[in-house]
C-alpha cells in the first residue's frame, strides 16, 4: 500500500506543469517598460507566448506573475511584436536622466531585438507605440 501511494505521488509530481519566469522561458516573449524621469523608477513587464504576464516595479526586482491571458492572443501579440523588426529601427538617443524612457524588447529562439525611446514622436514606426500602449493596458487590466 505504501508503494502504491508513493508511485501515485511521484506520477503527480512528474505530470505537473513547468513554471517558467521570463528569465528562463525558452520560447517567444515580449518585454516592455518605462522608467527614468525625476524618480528614476523603472516599471518592467513581460508577456510570455503562453499567456503569462509578469511585472517588476524596479530594474532590480524579480518579475512576478500578475495575470494570464488567452494563449492564442499572447502568441498573436508576440508575433505582432516580432513583425515590427525592432532591430531595424534606429536607436533614439536618450536626452538626459530626467527624461522618461520607454522600451520594447522581443526575445525568442531566433534572437532578441530591442528599441528604446523617450518621445513617441521620435519612433520611426508608430506601430511600436500602439503595441506598447496595448500591452500596457492589457497588463493593467487584462479583461479588456
């Protein structure tokens, strides 16, 4: 009887789902955030293509899961971010420590691409700021 209980417990542990963080996720993800300004605070977010959304309130804090969205929507958003070809956009110089900075980064098995900006008018592709705003709204209120 003890052996059958042990076997059942081992099966349950082995069949559990793997929990990932943005740091060790092997598939596609989008990271974005804002920071700087006078406070120097940095809010960071990550959307994994499995639908998990993570948040950290500073550049040094670990990311924690805050929401989960539909996996198909997450995959579509990651695909949209990849199609923006962030690595092809020119890097916008930062203007100083008191300037609010924004960034978006696409990470995946095929490599990483990132763009940073201070003023949305400086982005050569307005789709970047549209997706950034969509991701930010979703992270704050995932039911929309």
